[in-house]
C-alpha cells in the first residue's frame, strides 16, 4: 500500500528547497519580506546592512532592527526580487541570514482600507450564536467584504466593504438569502 503525499509533503519540500538556497521569486502580491539576520552587534552593522539591502532593485523600504536581529523589506508591485538575492546581500555584508517570511505589505492594506465603507445592519431572526456565526461566515466570504462582525446581543452586523466591488444592498440580499431579515443599512 502506498501512502498519499499531501500538503505536509509539499510544505516539507518547499522548506527544503528554500533551505538549499533555491531562488524563489517574490510575487507582486507578496510585498514584504522579514528575515532573521545573525551577527549584527552594533548600530553601524545594522546601518550597513540596511544600506546594502536598499540597493536591491524593487525594494522600496528597509528597516533593520538590531534588537530583534531582523530586516524587513517592503517591495514594489511587480518586483522581480528573489529570497536568494536578499540572502546573498546579507551574506556579502558579513552576516548570516535565516528564515525569511513573506507577508503582504501594510501599505497595500492601507490603500485598500482607504476605500472601505462600514455599515450597521440590523438583523431579525437570529436566535443563537450559531446563527450569528453563520451570517458572519457568509459575509466574510463575499468578494469585496473586508471585515464583518455579527452580534447576537445587538441583533446586528457591522460590515466593512469596498463599494466598488460590492454594494450594501447585495450584503442585505445575502443575509436575507440565509433566512434572516436584514434591516436598512446605516453608514457608520
């Protein structure tokens, strides 16, 4: 009998590939890299590492923390930066890189949040916490909805959404489609 290889095997393979030093491009939707750096003992060390990382094409901002022993790089949209390229700059600076973590840049999130609207929607028909959770799950899965909080105690939902992608009326339709009665949305 053969064992099935699933997500754990894929994850282990990815970790091994990165540890082996394979170049892994950072895609446009991944715009922040945080890397542990060993060997920085003083402020000039951190400063020289920061200056070296700033020279990488596609890097828009660098913050090196001597206390945490980390470098945080914000990358431009559509960049072609690879983790291997960052690793080589750290090694060239005389330090030891370890364990890069890729995350969305807060700047991209802030741009998206600038367009977000929040509405308060009264809801009738919820009788338990599972009702509230069901509505919250449905709203959170909608394209264009950022955050949704459904409160059984208030018998209402607070929904943060991007009006260019979804309307308050559509949000009300989804709630009503679940068998509840959504009232008129009020802007907050």
